[in-house]
C-alpha cells in the first residue's frame, strides 16, 4: 500500500475575505472529491484571506497511478482556481 500526499500552496490575489477564499476552496474540494475520490484538507493559513495551503491524499498500491492523478489535480487547480499556485510538493509513504 502506498500513500501519496500532494501539498499545494495557493495565492488568491482577488480574494477580499476569508469567506470568499473558503468558498473558492470548497468549490475546488467538491469537484475533486466527486471526480477523483481523494481526501482534502486546508492545512495552513486558515486566517489569511489571500493564501491557503491544502493537502490531498490518495491511497493505492500503484505509485504510477497516484502520480497520474496528482498531475491531473495540479492541472485542474491551475485551470479552475482563481489564484496562483505558489508551491507544490509530492511525497510517497510506503
């Protein structure tokens, strides 16, 4: 069993409140859970309205499949989140 972790740090230049930021994150989270069946959490910057760090986790027995899904998740984030990805990291745990 392999656990894949994807961390994404996002800057929201057009967000003017925590409510607005959380609405954007919730929309992204709902799409991901429905489309990819992943676990999602906001990990840092909960009280900053223009910044967020999210963590996405997948469990599978094939690392190549996890990597493929992570690439799709990053592409989805770049296309659909009204913000800029500042940093991304991928880790695997066996």
